[in-house]
């Protein structure tokens, strides 16, 4: 079992905001592998998108999709995963822990709110629309649309209307979180819940505290950043950082995307190493 674990957001964090490249982060990823530190991807992206990225990066750790709505558990974890086995769904060699809401239900509810609020969700968009607003390739956009527990939307209404919208969703047991490009409508779960849950598994298996690091850039990352020992806040593409009183001890990465991620991971691991001595 590891002495540390690194949890990371993807868009604008491990991946560049504009071209989605992770190339400049590869040395730090190799360093984590050398030190046997798990790298747990935690994103608003779908399982289809994240499974491909894990394959490319040769990551075999669990990963968290759709903002904490689904944890994908590798087969090797079947015996250590504490959720009741009957609640886990086995699909294509992985165990899935569904923690959020059902997307069909979310989309049905959003349809009834169209008269009162101005927004476009993925359910209203074609693959070309998603390509246009994300810059993803056709294949990647199609994978981004294979959602099971959350609905991303472009908000075309006022901030005041967003408050009403969030309140109405709350009455149906749903919430809305702001990501880098989209607002995400989802169940009452978040990245923080999933990170705390996975950390507790590492620690109970190890019988010792696991030093934890998380990297993220947007409000949907806030609970994840607060759940770990060392947060790394990534700048937005315009150079500004998310602000929150709970991020007082955070490292602020000097660049967005893969280049900043590489520096942020190294700074966070050095700080954890110093604290251990
Ligand atoms: Mg992000």
C-alpha cells in the first residue's frame, strides 16, 4: 500500500485547457509510478473518456467519473472494496460504484425547466455542437456524450436565475456544480466524497495514514481540494485562481494545464516529504 496518493482533476489541470495535452506532465507521472504512488483521476468526464486516458497513461488505479457520481474500481480491488458487493455493477472487467443520480431522470427534469430558464444541455446538442464548444475531436466528443449520472450544460441565463435553478434542483435531490466550461447537474455527491472514500480504503488496508495530494482549478474541485493534506490550485486560462478560505495552505501552480501540473505535483510531494521528517 502507498505512503501517498495523488488525486487530480483533468481539464485545465492535468490536461491543458485548449489542446487537452498531458505531454508536459509525463515526467511527474513517471516519478509517481517509480515511487508507487497511485494517481487517481477525478473528473467531470465520462467513464468512456477516462478509461481511454488511463489506458494511454498506463494507470491501473481506481478513477472517479462525472464529478464523483461513479467510482470505477479495478478488478484487483474486488476484495478490498468495502461497498456491499451487490451494489457494485460489473461491466467490461471493471466494478462500478454508482453513487449519483440517474442521468435519464436528470434530463427529464431539465426538460420541464426549459420554459423558466435559458440553458443548453448535452441532451440538446449534436456531436458537432459538443465539438464546437469543447474543441474535442469527433470521437472524443462522442465519448463525452456517453453519460450515465450527470448532465453538463451551458448557462445562458443570469446569475440570479442560477440561484433559483439550483434551489429547484435541490427540491428534487439534485445539485449543480460549476466546472471549467460547463455547469454540471448531478446527484447529491461530489469529488470530495469520492476522494475521502478512496483514501479511507487505502488507509484501512494499510493501517496507516496515507499522505494525500489533490490538484484542481474549478469550484467543482473545491471539496476534493479540502479533503486532502496538500491541495494544489491550478490557474484558470486567464491566470486567475479560484479563491476560498479553505485553501489557505494550498500550493498555487504557476501555469495552467500539464506544465503547471508537473511543477505542482513535485512541490506537493516535497512538502509531504518535509512534513514526514
Ligand atoms: Mg478543471
